[in-house]
C-alpha cells in the first residue's frame, strides 16, 4: 500500500481522542515507528523507553523530545511532514479555534431562534383565543386569515407619530 503521511496518521489519532485534540509529538513518534503488528526494532524501542522515562521524570513532551532528538532545525517541525512550519501550525490552530467559536455562536443562535419561534407560536395562539372571545361570531379560519395578513404586512412607517416640528 505504501507509506502513510503524517497528516493521515495525525487525523486518525485526532479522531480517536476526546475533543479532537492533536496528538503529541511523542505519540506521533511511537505510532509512526511501530508496525501493524505492534512491533518496533531495538533502537526505536530504546528511544521510546527513553522518551517515556523522561516524561515520567517530569519533563514536558517538548523537553523530552528535545533531550532525545536534539533541537529542531530552523523552519521545521518534527512529525508533521515536509512543508509544515511553526508559523503554519500556529495559523491552523487559530483557524480551528475560530471555527469552533463560530460553531458555538451558530448553535447559540439556533437555540435562540427556536426559543423565539416557540414564543411566537404561543403569542399567536393567545391572539387567536382573544380574537375568538371578543368576536364570538368569527370563525377559526377568519381569525387565521387575519393573523397571517398581520404577519405578512410590514409595519407602516408613515403611521408613526411625527415629532418633527
């Protein structure tokens, strides 16, 4: 089948995590250096063990990676692929945050719209009841026609009081 790109591996790991979090670089190293049977060669296993020991000793993920692999080359980021830079990662992160905020705003607006729609339905029902009580001879169809006509016609701006003197 051929090699699998870092982005595909990253997408699979992100899908498995709760909240679609990006996998850490050490997780990427372990996954990309382990074969389908779950085996690694001895040198890779030593590196994985060294990474895990450093993380258990209190090192952060970045510190452990830098200790094991050395400092990253300028303009490169490990386990992301050839064309990925730190600045492109930062932009992607900002875009994902903005998309998440947008989704939250849309969700809130939809809830508000549903709430307002239910309130409008309640008010419409109340108006129907009042109209039928005030005009007992009016049929339900006539009341419905009146309400629909009132909803379709925009308010008349010329009927507003004129304060200009």
